[in-house]
C-alpha cells in the first residue's frame, strides 16, 4: 500500500502492519479507543523506520529521542541517499551519517 502524499519518504512504510495492529487493538476491551497510529504500530512492531508515522514525518519519538533514532536510521541498510535526505528534512535533530 502506498501513501498518496508525494512528499512522503520513499521508505517502505508498513501500512498493512498498521492496519492489522489497529484492527486487533480495536477489538481489545482493555485498550482505549483513539490510541493513534504510533501506539498501534509500536505495540506490534516497535519503533522502526518502516513505521508509517516515521515515514510521514509525524514521529514525535524521533523528534524527542534523537540519539536512539539516529542509531536506528544509521544502522538501516535499506535507507538510500534520497531517503536519508528526506529524513534529514523531517527530523533535523537526528545525527545521521
């Protein structure tokens, strides 16, 4: 599944995983409604560069915890030069190589 926003990262975002996680979480009586994409994706897959929130530039965790996210991005072999330039635009606080 692709995002229709042309400015979205070229990274492969796991929208199918987000949809699956949201559906499962929606059926849990123990979880509140209106949790948000970050909670739903993270509860199943953890924080990673394939998170749709990260790919959209909406990841508050990447903005707040720049050390952990810098390490994660720098170690991701699937990120190419164009991806890296877009990540720098969305998250200028990250220390990227």
